[in-house]
């Protein structure tokens, strides 16, 4: 298994956590987003969408972190990251999608670059944008995890795809200096999980391409 990754990518962080939880050995292929390597022909031949993560499982190439997590869940069922029971499964999907589809796309690298380079927003306005969308998304997430968490995890009493998505998003929010005090449940869950081995080994500073 190969994982195309960049140490600071939160979407790749999700894939790294999932691979670690499943106990799958993988080789990291670093794609330096800061240097634009994801837009070079060599990487575009692998993923025309120019995003990480991408996995290459013995020649089968897959992209989009949630699709990768679902694939890993089907291939390596333990621990299950999406519950089998239909209602629980839909709720875990909804929590994961809140992060993957509603929060992260507004603050990823290409959006931030567009705000800076095309719309000419200064650093203060860029930061305001970032914090605004974290606040909107985390306010919703806080209400949902308060309702559905059993205490340690986002949903019930087992690790799920929602946790796999939450921990990297909290890491990013802190990296961009967002105030997380209005979200005590989110903070408690993320802080409890980040020292678990599968999460700790996936952290940006533990990656071979960390600088
Ligand atoms: N929805 C995608 C998002 C992938 C994504 O945007 N990844 C970021 C890194 S976190 C990326 O490759 N950004 C490159 C860019 O924005 O140009 C997923 O979950 O995999």
C-alpha cells in the first residue's frame, strides 16, 4: 500500500489515521503541496484532481479521503469505522461529511491561495475567513457530538470515521489559531484521541516529510 500524502494535509491525516487503525502497513510518497508538486504532470497522472490523499493498493488507485476510508473499512473490517446498523451508519456519515464537505473545503490550500492571490485579501481578512468557517462548522459539530457521543468518541462508544475526521480538523484549527473554547466537547474528544497510537503516529510532526 502506498499513500500519497503531505504532512500538513488534514485530508491525508484522515487517511493515515484510518490506515493505522486498520493496522495496514503503508509507504508514504510525499507530495509537497507547499511547493506545488500536486500540480505537476507526474502527480496529475496519478490524480487529475490534484489533491492528496491518494492510495495505491497494489495498482488500484483511489482518492478522496472518505472514499478511501470506506474502501479500507470494506477491505479491513476491524475496527469498523462505519457502523453496520443503518441509522448509526448514516449518522456517522453525516458527522464525517460535516467536516469533509462543509468545513474543510472552505479553508483548504487552493481556497486560501485564491483569497490571497486573486481577491487580494490581507492576512487579517484571510484569518477572519478561516476562523469564521471553523466557527460555523464547529458550532454545529459541538451540538451534534453532545447529542451522540458516549463520552470518548464522537458517536457512541466506539471509534468511527467521525473521529478520524475530527482530530485533523482540530489540529488545523489550532494551527490557524482558532479559539476553541466554545467547543468543549469537540476539544475533549480530540484531546483524548490524539494520544492514542493510531492517531499519534498519524500526526503531521511524525511524518517522514515533516519539516
Ligand atoms: N475532499 C477531499 C479534499 C482533498 C484536499 O483538498 N486535500 C488538500 C490537502 S488537505 C489538497 O490536496 N489541497 C491542494 C490544493 O488545495 O491545491 C478529500 O477529502 O480527500
